C-alpha cells in the first residue's frame, strides 16, 4: 500500500513538473522573441537534435546541462571551426563557373546579339530560380568547452563546465511579392530580399550538474543540470526590393551605413563598419535539464531551454523538450567491441530554439526529433560514427571520423526553414 | 524474450521514421498569390493575354529590351485592324481593373483651357485639383501593389494608349497622310505624321478641308488618347468611351517615369526613350501644327502647354 502511494506520489510530482513547464511555455508574454542560435555540434545535428536524453558530453551545454554529469574527468574541447552552408548556397556556388562563363560569353558579343543568345536566357532562368533560394552561411569558430567533476555533496557528485562560442552568420532569403507578371524580370523587380547578419563574440555559457543514485521504481539515477548563457550579439535584419538594388547610391544611403569615401584597409576598419551597421544586443538565458536512467540501456530527459531569459527588449523562445534514448545492443545483451548503437527520440516545442514559427508545417512532425547512431570500433583510438535523424520532419545524416583526440566530420541537416551542409573539426582532450 | 522484441521493433520503427515526412512548400506553392492580389492578378493576366493576341507584347526578359524599346514598337499597319484595336482596349481596361482591385486611384490630368490659340499666353487655373492621394497610396501599399508594379502598369498603359492612337490615325490616313514608321535605333522618332499631299502655303481652313470626317475624328480622338486634351475640328469633338480611356499616354508616361525614377534610374532611361519618341516627337510635333491645319485646341495638359510655351 505504501509503495503504491509512493508511486502515485512520484507520478504526481512528475506531472507537476511537466505541467509547470508547459505553463511556462504557453504563457509566454507578448514581447519580442529573438532566435537563440545555439551552437549545434555535428553529432546532435546529425541525430536530428534528438539529443536531450543522449547528452553525455560537452554538447550538453546547448541541449541538456544535466548531461555534463556524465563527465568523469577533466575534459577540454576545442572546435577551431565548424561551418554551415545552406544547400541552396552550395547549389548556387556549384553553378558559379557556368554563370561566369555565360557572363564572359555575353560580354564578348555585339550588343544586338546579346538578347537572343542562349546565355542571356540562362541568366534569366537563373534569376527565376534564385527567387526561391535561402542563401545562408554560418561559421562557428574557436568554440572552447571544458568541464570537470568538482566535488561531492551528500553522495552527490557535482560537475561544472564553461563554454565560449564565437560566430559569424549571414542569411539572404528571397521571397516573391507583388503581381505575377509573365516576364520573369518584371515579376522579380519587386521581390523582397530579407537579410540577416549576426556576429557573436564570446558568448559564454556556464553549467553545473549533479548526479544522484535513487531507489525509485523504474529510476536508478537522476541527473539535474542548470545552465546559464550570456549572449553578446551584433545583428542586423533588413529587407529591400530587388529594384532598389538598381539604384546603388540610394540603396547604399538607405541600407548601408558606409560612406562613399570610407576606406576599408585594416581589421579595425572592418570592426568599425560592423559597428556602424549593426545593433548590439546582450542578454542572458537560463536552461534547466533533467535526465533519468531507468535501466542501463534506457534514459529519459526533460529540458526547458531559456526558462528565464532577457535579451535587449525581448527574450529567447522558451522551449520544452522531453526525450528518450536507448542502447539496443546493451538491451539485447549483444554489446561488443565492433559496433555500438544508440537511438534517441524527442518531442519539443514546435518552432524550436530559433523561433522558426513562420516555417511550421502545423503537423506532428513540427514536434519531432529522431536519431540513430552507429559507432564502429567504439573502444578503439580510430572510430567511425554514422548517424541519421529526423529534425522537425526533415532528414539529417552525418559521418564522423575520430582518431585519438581529433574528430572531423560532415553532416546534412534539415530544419524547418532550409537544408544545410555542415562540417568541422574538433579536438577532444 | 519480450525485451529483444520490444527493442528490435522500436529500433526498426525509429529507422523507418528517420527519413523526413515533412515537406517544404513547392515552387508553385511559394508562387501562390496572396488573396488581396487575386483579382488584380487575374486582370493582369487578361491584359497580358490581350497584348499577346494583338501581337504587341514586349519581351522584357530579353536583356536590353527596355533599352531598345524604340525597336520594339510595332508598325502602324499592324495596329489598324478592328481586332487589334479591340485587344488594345481590352488590355487597357484590364490594367485599369488592376488599379481598381488594389485600391490604387489615379491623379486627375491637370488640364488648361485655351481660349486663344496656343501660341498666345492664355494659361488658366487647372480644371481639376489633386485630392487625398496620400491616403490612396497608403491603401494601395496595404493591398500589395508595389512601386514597380504600379510603375510598370503605368508604362504599359502609356504604351497601349500610344499604339491605340497610332492605329486610329494610320487607319484613317487614306490618300491624305500616313504614319511613317522608323524603328531604327538612330532615328529621332518612330512614328511620324506625314502628309501625302503638299499642304505648304495653304491656309488652316484649306488644310482642314482636306480632312474628311473620318480623318478629323481620328485626329481629335488620337490627340485625346495621347494627351488627354480636347481638340476640335469645326464641330467634330473626341468621341471615345470615357469610362475606358480614363487618362492618356502622356499622363501614364509621366507617372511611370516618376515612379521608376524613384526606384530604378536604369529603367527610367528606357521610359525616357519612349517619352522622346512619342511625347517629344509625335505629340509635340502634332500639337505645334494642329492650329495651322485648322484644328482648335480647347484643352491640353498643363505641363505640355508650359513646355511648349517655354520652348517657343
């Protein structure tokens, strides 16, 4: 009887936590919401961001601070660079030689032959295609993370860590607007180009996590973590009509704070230019995460990112995620040195941390994150990880090679808005 | 036994779900026209189709078409058939429907009444005044008619009015006059009004007597289409559907130039070429000679009168 009551009490407790989190999510104040733009490592991206229950390394800073408690020694990670390029930009860049060749061909023709030349038509077709493109480039550079177990309080090991991220980000979105003229040129003139640029220098995260073995039904270990981030972001959001670009002087006057006689000859000039053309926003956010180990092969998680946040005159989107991760081979008593397998799933707030509200599909896939990871030779110095996933309904996959402390990999990552290719190098000590 | 089965099926289920089932909007869906522009889009389609049927469409996707607009203007003979004239009217009507559907209102033409011959200074106050334009533009913006859309509709209307006028004049010319066509890039004017008979030394009344009723009607109608003003040949006044021909070639040309000047100077240069070919060469040339041919100018756009007087 007592055990039944205890169990009921535990379910009520969990229900209360979930309800509170749900309440926090749904009662968001009507203030400006800025995208969080968390640093996403190659591993979580390839796993479709189904990482909250899986988190057991320094990627925990951006997914579930409770995951830090898995660190059993001082761990340092340096990511010199991780670049992310939208698939549209990759496609356009791949065709750049053709474009240059067409332009070269056209420039050599007499003016009266330019019009009917196939290269001119290819140029028009290219413009038509460009109107549906998302051209984006993101580069995270010198990302430094470290974490270490510190001490024990009442048989509860405490782990803490710090993460510093630097990032440059640029995005051009083309959207059709106005009347549907038959002429591509006419139809394009009033199309809108939205562009965003952001530069984050020394965005700092700190997290503390604790692990506690418990004697509860279905729960063996509980991990809890609290993360704090301080964001230092210079950003610019603007939009213009294509036709405005045909008037360079006015365009520069209205959209760029850059004098005609201004020279850019040093790094300081570049910084000045960035300063003049961006707004600086600083703010903080607090994440709360829980992980529960139910067996040696099954783990669940509950995370609220940006539970509390304040940035500029707004806040980051508050996202609630529940997740599950499992090790099927361990569950089947088939663990071996050749292959390790992990699967994970998560349900999260539909628009995600970057508040991609306008791209939601309004279906169950908006909430969905799935991932599977197969690591070959998991206990050897040379390892190969193959991953696949589903992020908000869009496919992800990745390949990573690890040799001792060096890791290099590539991933394909789809989010609500567009698809990306990403690659990077990481040093794990 | 249960545990392996659960995990095997769970993993298989997960694997099968990995490949995304969400789809981004297709190109066609992204091209979807907002509801506020549906009616206007339909009217635009009708206008473009009518121009195509009349074979007077401009292929602006050909790079340089705007720059070589003079060479794109059709020959007068191609504009005289009732079928082509009907298509031009349909296109004009449909372009006005675009304005109407998007709540875009047009300024009135500022006309001056001339009680004496043009070459004597008789400027009077404008017959109409502008009203409420700012509010209307704001409304148009809400519905989504962009500056370039508005400018290009004005441009096409100007083009259609001009072709309509040239067609009417060319059709009635007979043995008296012709509309000479010189689309070459180096020619000063594309359409030139040229008498086939020698009218030099004739007095105005004698020249007018050479015009039959159809030719007189054609001239006064053409001047109305080109300028919006009223010219009379004795008792013959313009007879045009006022509901259809709401403004004039000159009016729409100025509106297009003003808007494109704000947005894209390169495109405005193309408009200026049309202005040079049609406005300066055809319209001004006709206006300068009408009185010497016995026509009476009653009203003309203020800016045209002003310019002609300044050039005297």
